[in-house]
C-alpha cells in the first residue's frame, strides 16, 4: 500500500478528528449521495450535477467552481474526509444490498475498534440511477473518528484494513468550502484518480444549505421503514432474518421461533389472558435493574423473566456482532417468544420483566442516529407494536454516570462491547436515555435509582401502588 496524506477533520462540535467512511458503490450512470452520521449532528452530501466530472475540465475551470463561497467555520481546506467504496452486485434488491453492505461495514467497524481507541459509527450512502429516477441503491458505511493528536492512530493502517476487506476504491473529500466540497474517487492500489465531482453540503439546521425535506437529513433507517432496526410486528423481524439464510444461526433462530410462537397467535387473546400485573424494568447497564427485579419478584410473589429468553440466549454473542437491523431482529424474536410465555404465566401470577421491547427499540434508535437527528417525539418508531403483548407498567431506572461507572467497576468480569460503547460515548448515552423518554403507549415511568437499594425499592413500590398494583 502506498503512503497517503495525513487526514484531519473538524466536525460541528469543533473537535479535531481523523475521519474515514466505508461502504459505498459507484456507477457512471449513478448519482452518489452520502448521509454522514456524526455523533452530534448529521450531514448530507448531494452531488452537484452542474459541476460535472472535474477530470474533464481544465484547472482554471476547476478553481472557479470552488471559489463560489468562503471557507466554512466548520470545514476548511486543511481538513479532509476519506471514503472507502464497497462494490456490491447491482442486480440485488435494496434491502438485500443494505443488509450485505451493513454486515461488511460492521465487520470493519469491529476490527477498527478492537485495534484503536477511537469513535466509530455507521453511515449511509445512496446511489440514485440517473436512468431510473425512482430507483435508488442504499448501502451502509463506517465513519471513524480519532483525535489528530493521537500518534497511535494510523490512517494508512485503517485504509489497509479496508482494502483487505475487499474495499478497493476510496473517495477523498478535499478543498472544502462553505456549502461545497470536492470528492475524488481513487484506486486504493495505484492512488490514480478515477473521477472528481463537487458535492453540496446540506444539513437540517441551516448551517450550510437547508435540506429540502425533513427525511433527507434524517437517518435513512427511520425514513425508510423497510430498513428500520425497530420492528413493529413479528412478520417484519422474520422477513429480515429470512434474508440471512446463508447464516446457520439465522436458520436456527427461525426454527426456534417456529417451535415457540404459534403461527396464528392473536395478541388480543393473549392480552385477555392476563389476570395479574406484568411489570417491566428498563434502564442502561448498571442502573440497578437486576436488584430491583429480584426484590419485586419476592414482594409481589411474582415470576421473573428477562430477554433474550433461554431459548435463544446461546445465539446472543453471534447476533450482537452483526448490524443493528439484524441484531434487533434477533432481540425482537426473543420478545415475541417470551410474550407467549408471560401471557400464560400471568393467568396465575404477576410477572417482573428485566427489559423488553422498549430496550430493543431504544438501542436500535441510539445506534442508528446522531444526537440531533433522532426521530422526534410522536414518531411512529416509538409506538408499541400492534401484535406484541403490552405490559401493565414500565419503570425506567436512571442514575448519574458517576454512579453507573462505580457500579460497573464493582461487578468484575468481562465488559461487553455495548458496555464499552456506553462508557466512552456520552452522546450515545444521551440518545439512549432520550429514546426511552420518547416511548409511548405505554410510556416509561422514570425512577431516580442513584440512591440506596431501599430508597429505590420504596420509589418503585409507590409508583406501582399509584397505578393500582398492590404489594
């Protein structure tokens, strides 16, 4: 691999980072648009068609194109962004392309985070066929952020990792001016320039050019329901998993679902079977969920359930390493399996549940958005599925980050990938908590759990009794 330039980028939070993005296809007849999910705010790059391919213009014309506006406060000529293309088969459908590119991107993301201490997120890329205006191909990508002062981070090494994952081309964004930037397509082996276009930088808050629609600068995962990692029916989750049948674990999961979920189940019948309270306790890791559920189990003479249930728990490690849309389909199947069991259990006893659908949804939202482009309150993504058993009450435990870290340090044992993410990314924690607070029908009732076990239990008991659940 040839040595390349040192990459720097200063984002909207005015912090300096190295940046790479991965997984995008390019075709001569296609217009590539890019949705970059920065941790705080998203940016949308739309190809400037009037500029054409700058390789076909002389240097004087090229310079003129880029002198249209002054240097931006957020992006300057000294800060660059690099894209790595992921070429996929053109004849596959949009969902299949999305899933396959997401799997490759997630693999690269994990490889990078295992080697470097840096912030990594997924981004979305769209090819719009100029010959078929209604047809667009959507792919996932990786966005890597590392402080430019970090001498341990190597841009060249990350490029090599992407190249070894069969990402043979990259796109170098340079000469960034206010509202516009140049994007060079390069061969990663020879570094030869293949194309050169101008892109318009857009955002939803008007720092650059205003997006023409609310969905343009919103995460594509929540503007296209077919690509959403939040599932509002059992059928939706099965559809995604059925597209992953080249994975033996996906086939195993579907077989388990068939054995535990009746094909003709009626949620209204299940809901009518409930004769005793069904209480769910939600919250981030180390907020006291297990302690509270164990205590309420005894006080209510209840049965305690948790997700994912034992029937599919052995598959958790495999699916946790996959893209969000597949990962959440796995957790969704677990929710439906346990719902059937709870409906039967609640005929005779109360049930206390450690996490349920709200948790599956909150993590799906937090992992797929920037802080400023989360689906707003009232969005359909926060609505309870019409075919899933609904709990009597949902408690949401919150603590300060200092308390949460103290409790984590006292646990011992290995720290999961998700716990590492929570620990180092304050914006991710903020998105996660905000997603819980935007849930509707049923809402999450927040309980301050930073105090002693006794005070938390008392607060939970008072909340239960207020909603007609006697201890």
